[in-house]
C-alpha cells in the first residue's frame, strides 16, 4: 500500500439525465406509482446499454473485475442489471419524498447495536459507500433520535433531487461540504465531540491523492481515502461500516458489516493506516460478493485505470 501524490481524476456529481427526463419519472411516480416508473426504467436502461457506449463504459472498471472473463453479451447483461438497480434506487429515493416514507420499508436489525455504540459518548463515524439505496438509509437514520451529519458534495446544477426536496422540506440532517475549508474536518470533529453521528463515504477520494492510499480491491490496487480514520483516532469515535441493499420491490435493509476501532494518535505511515483502510475495503468486497449489481461507484478508483486516463490527458495536451 502506498500514499499517492497529485490529483485524482475529476469527478462530477451531476446526473446523466436531463431535468425533463427526471421529471417524467417524478410524474409517473406521483400518478402511476412504483410499477409504472420501474416499467419505463427497463427501457431507459436498455437504451443506455445498447446506444450509449460512453455511459456503459462507466460501469466497465467495476464489472470487469467483479465478473472476470465475461463475454461481450454477458457484459451487456451485467451492465443492464446494474443500471436497472441504480435506477430503482433513485426511483425509491424519489418515492419517499413524493409518496411518503410508508411506501418504502427499511429494516435495520442492527439498530440497537448502533445505539449502544452511540451511547459510549464519543460519537460514531458511519462509513458507508455508493451501494444500494444509501439515500433511503439516511431517512431511517434520522429517526434514531441522534443528530446526523452527512458529508456530501453536490454541484449547484445537479438536477437529481433528494427525497426531502421532493417533499418540500429541509434536510433532516446537517450537510457538511467536503469542498469547504479544511474539508469539513472541523465540523466533523465538533459533531463527534457532542456524541453525534457523522456519515461519510469511504469509497471515493476527492481532490489530492495525498489523502488516499492504495489497497487491493477485487484483485487490483485501488485508491481509498483515509481521513475518516485520522478523525476517529483524534476523537476516539468508532468507525461503523454500514451498507444498505435493496431486498425487494419496496424493501431495503441496513446492515453493519463491521466496527473498526482506531488507536489514538494514529500516524501517517502506510503501516499504521493499512489495517484500518483494509478492514473497510474487505467489508466492501464482501458486499459486492453478496450484491454484485448494487455497487454504484463510477469514479476512477483503480490505479491502472487512472494511469490510462491520465496518459490520455497527457497525450491530448
């Protein structure tokens, strides 16, 4: 494992679809329910797979590693299933805001375990990833009676709406912008010192590579951020690996995949960071084995892909 300098490939939070396309789905949800929205989604996903190779290529880095030695037709099928699963997650998120939370059931059998960890009084870092319908999971966390803070980067011209925006209400959690001064670290540490919950994505590095390390993920070296573990070391907060997955048409499930205890005064060396980042990555890899089509990180995270991408940019200059 090594720390890396330089900048990672540029990432954008903007949605693929246009504002009109999104509102067509919102209209169907409001007046036709989930079934009609899912029906249209099946054709939209097929269009992207067959007619938009540049969009289909976004899923290739992950699918080529999760399903090795696949033929062309199998790869098309994998891409289609993944796009359908992503679309359903986005539709479910909209359903909560448009039709109400009763339309989506979320089970969380580990809820008492999480409350027990919160009860330690050091706050908790919920480390999740771009898997399942994580936005739906956030709606459940806000019902626990503990203030929740979500580290979220969002561009102003993003047309995709969060569930509380559909309902015309304020966010039930505090949003911490990682693009702000100090990357939002001060706000996170203050929240943890108050014994509150901070939710952060552990599978996507933004900005400089100096904040990331390389770890084996699905057979190749990939970049993962380590800032959450530094914060946990400074505050004593446990890091809880929490993932959600869609388990039925109207059902999602939250599960704790592990609790990571970080030693105090953690240094910056590879040897000290490796055990903690690797625990998270191992949990994420386990998730992809159980739910292979619910991993929605289209960011360039594998080193080989980053080198190819940067090489192309260098040649273009």
